[in-house]
């Protein structure tokens, strides 16, 4: 076999590849992404329902467009969670820390 066609068994390459995989897995399973995404979607849906509430529904809530306000609050919370996830990403453990556990 040709030496150039075989993959090198360099431990630094393997370690870098393992760190990349752990980093991707940590970002993928970050709960803030799931919570933020769901709150954004539900906030938009509830907010749109609140925009088109009938007069009877508004009277039932004593004149407050409760769906609109709840939708806006959910949307704000979801955007906060997503911004938090983007500004402070999860840092996967280093190789030494992973070996200790």
C-alpha cells in the first residue's frame, strides 16, 4: 500500500477530532436551545391569537388582551434563552477532565 493513502495515526489528530465531536455534541444537546425554540414558537402562536381575539374573549379577561401579553412574554423569554445560548456556549470538558470522570 502507498503510505500517502493510509491515514496517519497521529495522537494529536485523533485528540483534536475527539474534541470536535464532544464540542458538537455539547452544543447539540444544550437544553437552552430546545427551551428557547419552543418558547419562541409558542409565543408567536399565542401572540397571533391575541392579536385576533374577539370582543367576547377580551371581555372575558376583563378588558385585557391576555393572549397577546402572554405571547409577548413567552417570545421574550424564548429569545432570552436563545441569546444566552449564543453568547455563552457550552464548553465541553477537556480530554483530561473527561478521563477523570
